[in-house]
């Protein structure tokens, strides 16, 4: 059975309207379900203790902020009320203004203050005085140090054997701690002087054996403790 074109168009329009209504109803149902799910999620989240504490803190912060703003506004209003306004002129100015018209136009002009004379700078010169010459003589070395240097120099031939085979002569600084009472030296240290080559361990052991044995015969000293000496040894 065939329909006329007009009836067919109306049927298609009716079908479209029904489809749109069903789609709209479905969208409304989906939106309602989403709203219910969001409300349930929000209610569950609001029921959590940590969320409740956060909300309480937010409310407290808002109230404190509002309170601080109100206090600031009150303080500003009070400052404006307490600000001094234009009061009556001081009595001296009123008297001057009353007298000035009777004394002429030049009477109200303030008198210029005279500048104080500028003081001349004081120029003086102190006479040169001869100062006494200060002499600080170098104290003589201790007796035990002189004896130590002499005995170290006497061990030169023995130390020369340690340097056999050296290409060129040189010098080194020997530092050690001295027990003056016993004549024993310890804590040896050697350092080349100027362009001297670094000493090998074998050469250091040889020098220590020569410089430490036998003990030195030193005169008694008044120094407390064990002094450290430094002597230049040439080879």
C-alpha cells in the first residue's frame, strides 16, 4: 500500500520528532544519573574526617581574614578622625597680622638674619723633634745550639758518604726536635734549598742515621720542653 507524498512527509517528521524526544529523554536520564553520582561522591567526600577538618580550617581562615579587614578599616577611620585639622593661627601670627597694617606695607616683611662671620681655619705646624734611635740587638744563640751546630758540622764526612754519586753539590734544610738534656734528636724533616732535588727515602734514612747516632753532648739549658731547630746542611 503506497502513501501519498504529503502523508509520507508527515510520517517522517513524526518519526524524527519521536526520535528527538527519546534522545532528549535519554540525555536527561544520563544527566540525572551523573548528578546523583556527583552528589553521592561529594557527600562521601564531605563525610571524610580529613575533608571536614580542611573545610573547618577554610571557614576559620575566612572569618579571621574578614575580622582583620574590619579591624584595619576601624583603625584607618580612627586615624582620619584623630588627624589634626586647620586650627586657629598661633597668637603671635594673629598679633603680627593685626599690627602689620598700621606699620605700613614693609612692616610685615620678615627681617633677614645676619650670617655669622666665617671663622678662619687655624693653621699651625708642630716643630719636628728628633726621636732617639731604637736599637734592638739580636740576642746571641744559646750555648747548646752553638754546640749542636759544631757537632753537626763535625759529622760532615759521614754525611758526605750518603751523597756519593750526586751529580752536583747542593744544600738542604734539616729540621728536628732536640732533647737538650739527653742530646737526642727526633722528628726529622728535610727540605731542599733553592733548586735542590727532592731526597729519596734511602738518602733520608742514611742522613737520619748519621745525624741521630750517636747522641749529642750539649750543655744544660734553661728552656722548658724540647725546642725544634733548623740547620742548613751543604753537600
